[in-house]
C-alpha cells in the first residue's frame, strides 16, 4: 500500500515506525530536521513542504496514494489536507487526527469529506477509563466489542496473587477465561510455557474476559480497594472527556480546574460531577477536601511538570493510584521513577488507532505494547488458512499466541482441543516484526 503521512511529529513518527516494513511511505513536513531523522532510520520518501497545499500534494504524487494520514498538531491543517487530497484523488482514503471534539462531531454528522477522524482527547479518555476499571494495570485495551480485554501488569514484590506468582504456570491458579500471552523480563520476551513462572519485576500481558481482567488486577495489586471515586485534575477537553466516561461507568468524579470560566463550563456540561475552582497543587485544598480518600486521581493538564508535581503531591496526601497524561515521551520514565502508577501519552494512543487502518483489511483492531515491540491483532481467519482445523495444542510454536477467538459474535478462550475455523476472529499477541507472518498464516 502507498501511504502519505502528513506531519513528522510524534504521532507521524509512531505511525511510520509501525508501518515502514509493510508499506511504501511518503512523509510530508515543513521541518527538514524531522524529515532527516526519519529518513536516516527508515526507507521513506521525504517531502519538505506544507501538506495543506494542493501543489505540494500533487507534486508528491497524491493521485497514486491509497491512504493519506493527516497527523500534524494543527487540526485545521489536517482537515484542509484531507479535503485537498480528496479533490485531487477521490479514491484515496483519508484519516485525520484532531484534538477538537467539534471536528469529530462534524464528521459523525457527515459534514466533512473524511473517511475517518481520530480524536486525541477521546482516545486518551478511553485509555484512562479502561485503566481505572482494572486498577493494577499499566495498559489495557478492549477487543471484540468489549468481550475480550488485553491487560499489561507490572508484577510487584508484594502482589496479592501468590497462587500465580512464583509458581510454574502449569501449577498456577490462572483465572478462568484468560491466558498469559507473554512474560517480559527486562529486554527478553518469554513464551509462557508450563515450566515458566511469573516473578516479581516481570511485566505480563494477559488476554481474557473483562471479569478475568478484574481478577488478574486483584492478583497483581498490592492493594484490594475498589475505585469508586476519582479526582480529575484539569478540566480541559481531555479532563472533561475522562470525567464523562467515568460518570457513565457509575464512578463518582471530582474535577479540579484552575481557570474559573472553564470550571463553570465543566460544571454546566457535567452536572453529575463535583467541580472545584482550585489549582490541585494547594496542600490546604487537598487536605480540606480529603482528596486522599479518592480511589484514584487523574492528571490531565497540558504541562508535564505540573502533572508530575500535582500527582506527587496527591500521593503524599494519600491517593494510592495515580494516572497522568504525559505529552513528552521522554517524561514517561521520569513519571515511572517518581512512583506515578500509569503515564498515558495521547499521541501514542492516537497513533495506535490510526495504524490499524493501514494493516491487512481483515484486521479490525490493533494494540501496540512496549513502544511497539509487540502488537495485539484482531484478525479474521481466511478459509484457505493452513491453520484451520488444527487443534491448538498441535499448532506450531511461532512466538505468537492466540488468546481468544470470536465465533458467531461470541468470545471463546480456547483450550488445547479447540480448533480455528474459517471466519473466526483471532485475538493474537505477537512481536511487531512478525505481524506480516501472522497475516500470511491466517
């Protein structure tokens, strides 16, 4: 597939990293330094120029493109780029990244000639709300219309689940309807064979039902408290989107917003939430409002330093589970070292949603883990696949693992005697470098 990527920032770079092996990529950006960096790492065509220019698009060869991804940090540039691309090449599919919910709403109302719009705020809010539902997780994604959940846990030394930690997997009491997809130990990926064990310090990837994900969260946590109230610090678009999703889940939310006008707007938009006009970094306010009683706190301000300071202060006042939005990928390690449980990068979750449109058309969803070292795919099995009809225990060991299958709309968590059938949707964990092999095999 020939793909144009407009914007070589973090989202565009993540997209290129995920797609460069399988597709012919043309990257357009105004910054020659960004283009040089990408060009030195990957085999791409670099075009220095404005992607929202008809001339630049035409000269770059947009009429031969199968897909255009407009991923700059400016919404208007992305929308105009898509409109010009459609005018010059009506058959080219277009994907637009936006940080403005209004553009998403216009697209949903069919007012924009764009094939797909990805909202950074909404994708970030979904990522955060899924983590709140599985409080010990560092990352989670939902597949198969919510029937299958992929969850990544750090195994702490005082984890509650002695029935699964430190035991050979064949003897461990693995929660029903779940599979250990991978054990990540430092830079090593360990296949979860029966004689392997989950140890403190490991990172494990689990594929299972939502109920199993919650049970794994209990086993992996050093605490058992359920999250029934969340404090959201920052009432901007992302904070409001997170609040809305949590309220829909029946979770009580307190919103802390420093700007008085914005605090008033959020209170009017979300009357079920309690909204405070405060900074979130005022110790007296935190003490007076007993912020430490909340089951979790989410920090969605646009400044990484403020999010880090506010999250650290909240932990000092008793909040045991913190999630922070991190805008600079280099900050994620700092947040981790500071003891912030989860850092969510909006650009990464946006790129993840975009990437699935460039995979094999049979792939309905993609999740990227560990900086795109690994992927989870939801892929439909072809009738001519050589793997059809073979019982799972006789499938070759390839480094990939089928954690679930969806048949006739129902999720199945297979055992050794189950078989793949044509038309099944397989939820597969694999190394990113093996995605093409998985696509060919299925």
